C-alpha cells in the first residue's frame, strides 16, 4: 500500500508526464519524417535506419506511461527528453548488432541463465557519468569485480523476450545500490550477450538518471561499494589498458576510481564509447596481467 507521500509523488509525476507528452506530440506533429543514410559497398543511399534485434525488446515495452517504472508498475522505454550529450548513445543503440558488441553471443540452443544489467548514465559535478558497483569478494561468480548493477531474471520480472530484462535490471539495481527506479528513464536495450565463465545471457538495459537518488551498499554480502565514474575519465587514454588473462584472452580495461574495470563490464563500456563517437585513441599495448582467480 502506498503512503500518502508516495501517492502525492505519483500524482505529481502523472501531471508532469501529461504536460511533457502534450509538448512532445505538438513537436512531432510539426516535424517532418526523418530518414537515415545507410552505406553499402562504399555507396550511400537514403532510407529508414536499420533496427537491431534488441529493438524488439524495447518496442514491446514502449507504452503511453512514463519511462522506467511508473506508479502503476508499468515499465517503458523511450529516448524522448534525453539530454543532448546522451543522444549519440541512444542513436547507436538502435542499430548496433550483437557481433559488434562481443564475440561471445548466446548459445543457439537457448542455454544460459537469463539476466540483465542497468547501464545508468547520470550527470555529476564533472559532467556525464556512469553508475558502477564492486561485487562482494564472497560471491561465487565474478567476486570482487566492478560491474553494472544487475543479475538474473526472477519469475516475477515477467517475459524474458519483452519487459522481463527491464524489470530485472531496475529491480537488481534497487536491491544492490538502493537506487529509486522512479528516477530512471530507460531509453534503449542492447543485444543479448553471453558470459561463458558463468553461463549468463545478459541484456544490457540503458538508462538516464533523470532524478538522482541516494545510492550505496545495501547488502555487504552482495556489494562491496557503489560509485560513479565520470565519462571523461573513461575516455581518458591514460586510464585505458588491455587486460591479459593466463588463458590468453585479452580485453579492454579501465583504471578508474581506484578500480580495475575489466571483463564484460569493460567490454560494454568500450563499445558504447566507440559507437557513440566518444572514444579517444589509446595505447592498446599497455597491458594489465590477470591471474587465474580472475
């Protein structure tokens, strides 16, 4: 049952949403249909932008309610109203293909545990930033690693092919960092990827922290710390490196906020920076060795 304060907040959000929707509909009516240019074999042709397979998840979640989790429990996705600096990420997310993100893709057999992570962009004192957390050292999977908030889908999250990953990403972020999902606008969904070492099939869900809320460690058994990283630090060539695992696997890494961000999380960040046009040239020969426990 909602408290009086929560009910009042829901009413304020609903009124604000109606006002924003009216303005957006008016702007759309005055705008001409947009087209995108696609290039094939060196030639350019005008036509509608290609849509990635991940768009099916996002499209199934779009509705008339506010993005994120509304007071009625609805979960939606929209790129309307994003800050200008986040537009390149939203555009890239619409066309990026799975093999452009990673060579590790979900098994065709359908095997793997469905999960989702929240890639949450906010705006801090140093400009755009990302929310990350460091996993507890006592966990069985990926212990001690910096990561996005996220985890496996629960039955109550719903259909894994539609809104299930959206609900799971927001729910896990709340459970791990104390984030208030009502302040998050989900604006895109990336293709599902695979983590072979743990068998997780992961859907990265992109969000804009429209109304920031306090975050921190909720359960020390799951989370060691919660922190934000300025995008400026992630794009700084001095903070970039390549990790080298004893197995021979190499991948991008970031040395930020007294942490080594590597593995799946670093791979997703690296590709977002690249396809958003934010990547700066960096020394890929700068190596950070990992041990067998990594």
